[in-house]
């Protein structure tokens, strides 16, 4: 179900942004910022000694059977008219 919704939502979102005509009247400007230099703290870090190994162990796992079938369903048919420049 989630996959079906994503298959519809993602293309519609992309079409929404592609079909926009944006005219910028005032581009604006970034503010002037004064920053004083700083320094990083002096630290001494001792991390743990980690040994990673593997071993074979018997565990219970689920046995899942997934069956699929073909169905005819209604899907969106979207036409987008992009505005003229």
C-alpha cells in the first residue's frame, strides 16, 4: 500500500515543481556578518578496545510466503500544462 502511494505521490510532487513559472522581482542579498575567530578545545579521548568476531548459532527465523496477483485498478492520469514564459 505504501509503495503504491509513493508511486503516485513522488511523480505528482515532481510535476508540481516542474510546472511552476517563477518571476523574481527582487533577488535580495545575504546579510553582512562579522565573526571572530575561535579555537577548538584541547581534548584527550581514549576510546574502548573493541574486538569483533562472529560465531555460528542456530536461531528461529520466520518462514514467510508472499503471493501476488494481477488486478486492474484505477490509477491517476495527470496532464500538466506549463505556463508560457
